C-alpha cells in the first residue's frame, strides 16, 4: 500500500463497501483500528492494547484472526502502531505520527457541522509535474482527495473552504511537491455555474449514496449487540462518509441533501454507545470490575 494512502484514516478503495477484503462487511481492518483508537483509546489515555483485545474485537466484527494479525503487523511496518513485547504476547499503541494524524482527523470527526464551510470560499490548486517526477502523481492525487479536493481538469483541483495546502503536503510526506504547485483562496465570479462545477469535480450522486447508506445503517441499531464492536463500526463508516464528502455546499445540490442528517445520526449514535463501549473496553483491559453492568 502506498505510504500516503496507508496514513489516511478513512482511506478505502472505491469498492470496499461491497467486497469483504478480509473485513467486517466491507470495512477494511485498518479503518476499524483507526476508529477504535480515535473513538475510544487516545482521548482517554489508556495503556497499550493487548493483541488479545484486538483479536476478540475483530472476531466480534467477523474478521479472521489471521487478517487481524496481518493488519497489526502491516500498520506497525508502516509506522502507525508501535509494538511493545509483553512476554510471549504483545501490546500496541499509536505512534506519534499516527496520533497526530488522528488528532487532525478528529477536528471533522467530532465537529457538529463537518460539512459546512464559510459560504462562497474555495481553494484552487494547480500543479505541473515534470516527466522525471511522474511517480508522484498517484501519491499527490491521493493526498489531495483526502484533503477534500476534486479534480476540475488535469493539474487543476478545487476544494470547498480554506485548505492549508502546505500542511497537506507536509502531512503526506510531499513537501518537495510544494515547489511544483500553486494554490489560492478563491470565490466564484458572477455567471459561474457552481452546481455544474461541483458535479464536474466530484461524484455527487455517489456522495449522496454514501450519506444515505450511513443514515439507513445507523438510524436504528440493536442495544443487544456488543457496544464496543458497534462503536468501532460506526467510526469506520463515519470516516468513509467524511472522506467522500469534503463539505460540498448543500444549496447547490438540490432539495434534501442528506449531509446534515448523516452528521446528526453519527452524533446521536456515538453518544448513545460511548459509555457502554468504554465500560466494555475497561473490562477487556482489566481496569474495571466484571460486576459493572452495561
């Protein structure tokens, strides 16, 4: 996996939702690990997590032990997890780089309005890669997509709101590309058909489908199911939605654009699951009495 892609919490291939890929109903195991750490572990300053806890969690999610172990090993090789030997077993914690990555992603994950930007503000970016640097093209496009950009035409990209492009390049290990790119804050002039521009740069119908699938999946869930598994799935699904929709302005997207509803659904489900999921994790880590009820 490309180093840039492997460091993106919500990174999935376009068809991950329909193919198992060794995961739980199409969610990649790496996305589940990011969700688990981001939603439950790092904000509580918990100790490193034993392998056995991951194996039990992944088993609850339908991920085979071999796939779970392979995910932990791959994320360790990619500098996202630190493996700490503990006798014949091991424990894992986020590396500093991964913790920084999740902290930045949490700005949108935790936002009550993650799809809103100041009206009329956009960021334009253009780049031209010399033939000798064509190897960077895929990495650059992956980084720009994760940052919310859509391609208008070859070498010209646009994102809603003000994007710190220098930070995008730095976080993706692409600082050497900065000298090959220019970026500007912009606003459309009279006569620009913003709706057409948006549909040229982003797959609007597919983004709507992402929101609607999320709402359909999470508008009702069973309190009888394992809350730790449920909140991990919820976070992975939400990361996928956030990656799909950078915050396209709803007023150009027709009636009933579902972004606000999906954000409300996420907040409601996360708050409903959080306390029980934390208690379950505490028991897994031996931090609470087994007598504490869910």
